[in-house]
């Protein structure tokens, strides 16, 4: 930066001022839906002419359509990309000849639904930047989807402005370190004002970036409580997959996914589809991994996580990665995105653990509160047979005996149909879990192939997943 004025880049104002004093990063701002909150920071700190070529808002739908083209949804990734296309191309057309040799250009845009007077808005938005890392270079792009967690519209606008400055500053200063860029997005915000549930980096500057891994970092860094991946491995917004659809979520280690996991999913789907109130053709089946489980399994979660995603996608599974350790929390998360009916298939040993009262010592209502919050979302729990780890005997829901303290609650849930039993595979298959299969893969023991679906076997061999050596 040629200017020698000292600024505090740990603050939002300091970041905006540093960019204003740097003529080498220059661009346009287009903001719809929550005021010109990002551009306002650059005007507020002074020297905005050093950064801003143009700033605008097109609030009226007809005006917006006239500029960016017609669209059914104005708070959408499609509208955001149309805004970036228009503003970036216009910037180059008008200014490239004059100052393209000395300035890296950028176009910033956001389209947001902030809290309204009625107080019933779905407070979310799309934000993105298309930018050059140096003059005359190819354009790169960062897109993100955010949910605003403040209750008041004014506070949401303020948080949006800070997030936008962080994104622009990150693109200008941290493009060579995407994880640092990602971690800087909540500077001056904290984790209770903004949630970022999807991010996408594209362009030559990010040719080595795996957006699946960055989505995991969103959860690990606390920018989001969960990230979702389609069965084809694409990073997606949760609402794209969940909105008004029945959902099955099976949680586990999946290192690798086994034939037992597949059987649990198959039987759970058959059970849910048999419900006359469920649209069987719209059922979404998810496999869920917790970040705490990833950390407990490996020291560097990145490569191991990608191996799991590759294997799960090979089995045509969509994946949810989350910070939630408790089932009632993940059920509340699914319900937030308007999931219609929710079914949670669990192994019987995990089901027994759900009724351990000491597990909920952090809740004032203990086990009753946890079950109330879980069943309050209309959840059904499908219990899959397992082997007692001490005796090796098969345990089914019908023969399960819980302590006297929780027996009445257990019986109540059975009678109302909230807990139902599933049939399972033979004992010899139930006795082989992910950990054993993982060990066999590393040892070159061919028995692992007998306990994994053929498509997953092919993916493990083709990608040398989970330490496979051929």
C-alpha cells in the first residue's frame, strides 16, 4: 500500500480506511434490500473516492429488472450473479482503458431480506464480490449466503455492513489464504449476529481450493452451525434440499459407510414412506457427521473429511456436517428450514444413551426437556437392532429394558408412535463396524469389501480413500 498513514485494520472502520487509501483496489457497489450499508462504511471513514467508482441501490422491482434482467426471486444466488455480471462488465467497459493498468477492479453486490415492520421476514441474504488480484488479471469470485440473527432491522443492517467490509477486505488482502479470509468474515461481529451457511470460491486465484473443505471450515470456525452437501458433492444451502420435504437423518462415523448404514437408511425410508401423511416421492435422506466426531477421530480433519464425503457421495448420499452433539438440536435445525416430517434412525445402543439422564445436565429440565424439544418438532425415532458390546447378544427394541426412572417416559413414547423398531441384518454383519473396516482397509485385509456397498468399494479403490494402498 503506497500510503504511509497508519490505520487499525482490526476494526471495520480501519479496514475500510486502508482500502480507501489504496488506489490499487477500485470498484462498484450494488446493494438491494437493507440499505447501502457496506458502501456507507467507506464514505463514513473518509477518502471513499479512492475505492468507490459507483454505488447504487435498485429497490423497485421494475427498476431492478430493467438493470439486471427479470427474475422470480430477488433474494437469490441468480439475482446476485446477475448483479455482479452487470456491474463488473460495466466497470471494465468504462474504466479499464483509463486506469486498468494500475488498479485491480472489483464489483461487490448483495441482495438481502432484512427484518420488516411486521417482524415476520425470513432474514437472509446473498453477498458476493468479483475481483482481480492484480491489474489486468482474470476475475475471481466469492459468493456466500448469510442468515441474520439480530432481532431488530437496524442491528441486522449494521451487521450486514460489517460483513460486507470484511468480505471486500478479505478479497483484497487474503486471496492467497482462503481459510484466513474465511475466518476474518466475522471480525467485529462475533458468532451470534450472522451465520454463513454456504460459501463458494471460484477463479484462478482459488484453483487449489476445495469448496467442500471450506464449508467444513465454516462450521469449525463457528461461522455456521452446519453445512450441507448434495449427493453429487456440491455445497448447497440447506433450504434448497429441505424446504417442505420429509427428512431422514442418520448420524454416524461413516469411516467408511458400511452395509449396515445402507440397510438402516433403506428400512427407515420404507417405514417413513408407509406413513399415509408423508409424500414418499419427496423424502430426503441425509447422513450426518458431527465436527466433534471428526476431531475425535483425526488430528487433521480435512483429508479424512473429504474421504468420507467421496465415499458417501459414491453411495448417492447427501451429507450434513454440524456442530450439534445432541439429537434435539439437529432436529431443531432441520425444522428451522421447514423440513416437513423428520425421522431419526438410530442404533439401539445410541438409543439407550439418549435416555441417560446425566447426558442432559446442562438443561434445567434435564431428560424431559431434551425429549420435549425433540418430540416438539414432530420427530419419529426408528431404532435399529444391535449387539450388546459386553455380551455380544442381539438387542431389539421389543426386548429392551431401561431403568425404572425412565421406563414410564419410554413407554409413553412407544405408545404414541414416536419410537418405533426396525428389523435388521444378521448378527455377523452387525458385528462389523466402521472402525473394523477402516482397520482392514489399512492392513490390506480383503474382508473390508464384504461389508461395504460395491459403489463405495469402487470409490475407495479409485481414490485411495481411508489409507487404501491397492
